[in-house]
């Protein structure tokens, strides 16, 4: 699996499907339903109240400190950001593995559009999540065998959209405090509002709440704001990836024969690596966080997470400003968008984005 930056891992933190949704899905295989049911049940039964873990003298001091930060962030989320006030992220589970879920993305060999998986509650999403890496790899192998491009992305956190009291997992502690706090804000935002079948809307909304929430968290403590240079680097890299996807989309629509298209596809990926190296060396010569990802085999599926999870964040920033930075008023405006037809909603978001970039 490619090593990616904390911000890219954040983009991979997709709101997973609630277990009840999976049980209702007639199209899911029995094996997959049983697997997800068992995986979710393990999390529910293994969680312990954070207060109990912190009070235990046997708990590692660094772990106790991180969990105290998590509880502070959890309270801040409800009292200052007006996010759901429930038992989510007030318990802890040590998973003893690097990721809580491995998501399998797939796209046809000559298309940049995702293979979708549809569920009654969450709608259609561009991935399928597994609690076991070996099963994720087997799923990816099956998709690849039928001719699709595939990509496996490790997920450090997810939301059951309020169906369960989601715990803090050990995987959420891999990053720094900002990533931990931002993750809590992000996942609670999914509980606040989720539109069935519109991943771009849902993830951009949660990403905006995460970023703005972090700014307010630091401001409330008199701390420096989260690093803008790192955000700028991440945004620039995403633009490079989206440019590659745009080039590939045009190639696949060209109608040339398969052999020529395959050669041209690999040429585009090779040119992307050159553009990346030139960009890195010109602007961020000491920053190599994306090197491993770029060096790994790239395909249509590995490009899918980029841009999907923050494409509408400028629109939400504009809407927040129009709401006079008042969270309840902002959420009310977002709900108005959520109730619109998707095409109308995207027109409104495009107009908001135009306002944001002026």
C-alpha cells in the first residue's frame, strides 16, 4: 500500500456503511455481510470508556495524554461546533493493526469513473470496505481479474453515521494531535448530515467542518493556526493528480484502439511522474511525502480518492461566511442544499464556489 501523507490519509477516511444498511442490501454477498457484521461487532464489544482507560494506572502515560486530548476535542465539537452530543468517540479500542478498515476502489481499465457499490441507507459509494486486509486484497484481486484497475486504501477512522457509538481507535492515534482532533470533527460531521449517494457533497462538508473546526480549536486556545504551507502543498499535489485524471479522461474518450490507448495511458502516467518531480524540486525540494505514492504503480483507481473529498470545500467556506460564521445557521443552510435534487444542488455549489474564488 502506498505511503501517503496525513492529509491524504484524511481524504481516505470515508464514511463507512452502517451495518444495518449492509444487512438490508440484497446485492451484497453473504460472506461480505457476515464479515462486516462481525467486524463491527468486534469494535462494539472491545471498546472501553476513555475515562476508565485514562484512570487505569497501567495505561501508558502518552496514550492517556492523547485520549485526554480526544475527550477535550469531543466536548469542543458539541459545545462550540454544535456537532452531535452523543457517546461517539468517548470510548477506546486498541485494534493492534495499522488500519481499522481497508477500502477497495475500482475503475474500468479505460475510465476514470469509479465502480460504485450501492446500499439502501448510504446510497452508492466508490469503494467497498473490509475489516481484514487479506479479504480486501482478495476482493481487489477478483476485480482486477475481471479487467478493472484497483487500489486499496487503508482507513484510520470511519463513521457509522450515528447507528453506533463509534470509538476512538488506536489507528486514529497514528498522526499528530491535529489529525486526531480533525478526525473527530470530520466523523461527527457525517453524523450531523449525510446525503445518500453523494460522496463528494458529504466528504467536502465534513472536510470543511474539520478544517474550520481545527482553526476555531486553536483560536480558542490562543495557538497558532494549523500550518498553511502543508495545506498548500497538499492542494497543489491534488491539482497535479486531477490534471492527470483530466488527461486520461480525454484519452479514453478519443476512440483510439486498445493497444494504442494502453500505451498512451502509461505515457500519461510517466509524464505525470516527471511533472511531479519538477514541481517538488521547484517548490518543495525538502518535502518527499508523496514520493512513495508516485513511485508505486498508478492506475485509474488510485486516482479516485483525490479531489472527491474536498472538491466543494470552497463552496462550504462561502456558505459559512454567508451564515456569519454561525454553526447552527450554517447547518440549516447545508440542510437546504441536502434536500435539493443533486443537479440543482451542484448548481448551487458551483455558484458558491465562484463566490469563494473571487
